[in-house]
C-alpha cells in the first residue's frame, strides 16, 4: 500500500473519530421549543392564540412525552418506542379526551411524512450554542419546509418526532403549517437532567375525567 493511500485512510479515520466524539447523544432530558406565527393571517385572533405557545419534549430511553400548549388548550402525547403503544391527551375548553394509539395508528397519523427527503444547503446559524445547517424537506405531495439541524447532537430515541427520524442530527428550528398559519418552532432550552419516570405513565387509570376513544373513533369525531 503506497504512502498516499495510507495517509488518506488515516485522515478519514481521524475525521470519523472526531465526528463520533463531537456528536453528543441525548438519551434522557428535555427539549423546549418556542412557537411563533411566521406569516400574516386572515384570522388574526387565531394567530394570536399561538403567540406564546410552546412544545416541550421529555425523553427517557425509549419513552417520550410531548406537551404542546397554547391559549387554545393542550395536547400531551406519551409513547413507548419499543412497542409503539401510547396515547394522546387533549384538553380544549371543557373537553378532555384520551386517544389510545398503536404503532399502526402512529404510522397513519404521520403518513404525510412517509418518504420525506432532506437536502442540506450551505446556510448555517447558531441555536443555543449549537451550529446548525439549513436543510429543505420535501414531502411526497411536493410541499416543502425548512429546518435547521445540528450534527453536534442527536437523540437515542428516533421515533419521538416522526418527521425528523431520518434527519442526520437534531432539529433546533423548523417550520410547520397549522391550518392556514405557518408557524416556526425554535429550541429555547435543552437539558440533560434526569426526567422522572412518572412523566411517562401509560396507566390509563391515572387519567380520570378523560373520555377514552380509539384512534379510529377520534378520526370519525373530527370529521363530524
């Protein structure tokens, strides 16, 4: 083997090693995203409802809890990625719903993100001290949105956010559509502190006062 080839292999190995050491894995902790309305709306009151909204993600191994809160109400998702089971808790006004979910239900709920493709560009920015690269996501229906992700940090649980499970890093800023509104999610806090296991309680008996529905029943309810 000639000297140039040896040097090339050594350089590649050093780069690979430095990347492995640079990328930190978040196996347990909390991520908080602030939610802001990106564009104007013909329904300013609805837009105002999203101002000050937030999404908080709790991770503990295969367990995840996602809390989305706004002036409209709250949605809490709890899931065990090992078996795909979990449920969604919704509180809007006087309505409290517990929607049981299976792995196939999650797949159906997130079907618009199946086959999503990311193309990374040259634009960068820093979010919470992490260098992020801009990527354009393209869905199978042709729609697109932007995301800034960091390769310095990843999560052990790749299923907590279906749309980004194939992203080569952690999304720290991204766009989404809620009805006619375009909203932006920006990470405002990342904590590696332990999360109490009680946060991931999958015992339905602990959620008294909620009306229990299957996923199929919740779809029918929404369409009525």
